[in-house]
């Protein structure tokens, strides 16, 4: 390969990487952290054992809390932006052959708030096979 071809190949690879990173920037993504229990530092949590979402760090992060077995916790593996007030969340599938405990406890997954999501309006979070939840807007 000539020097000119090598330079062209490197430039093409860099361009492709830049395009791919700009397509995925701020559009959702993978979890920052995942842990047993309710969201850390959040007060006024719902009393019912139903899924809910919370803003963390003044809206910089979103915590999604689902209820299920502590042995097979419901983990949100990915979140994708549908609109400024709509997210689609994917919950990891629990293998059919896994034995789970019979308790019902909260499990929280935390994401960075995507740039396109507005903290000043309610945000709908849709799940496949689960009810849609609403993340209330941050009120001044």
C-alpha cells in the first residue's frame, strides 16, 4: 500500500468514526449504574410497588426503578430518545432457566439525561411489555 493510500484509509476511518459518534451522541444509551433499592438521595418516593422514574443531579441523570425478584432484578439495559418528552426503555430479558427468589423489591438503573430530553416537561418512558411511566417535569 502506498503512503497516499494509507493516508486516505486513515482519513476514511476517522470520518466514519466521527459520523457514528455524532449519530449516537445524546440519543440515549447504556446505563451509568445499576443497583438494588430505590434511587439514592431521592425523597418522597411512591408508596405503591409500581415502577417509577426520578430526576437525579438537578436533571443531569434519570433513575428508573422497577420492582421484581432480588435474585433476578429487572434491569433497564438501554434507553432511546423518541422525542423531547418521550423515551423508550429496554428491560433485560431474564433467562427462562434462571431460578428467581419470590420476593418483590425495587431495583434502580441510572442513565445520563440525553441532550434532547426536556427536564421542564413531563417525560413518558415506554417499556416493551410493561406499563408506560411518567417522569414529572422539574418545576422551578
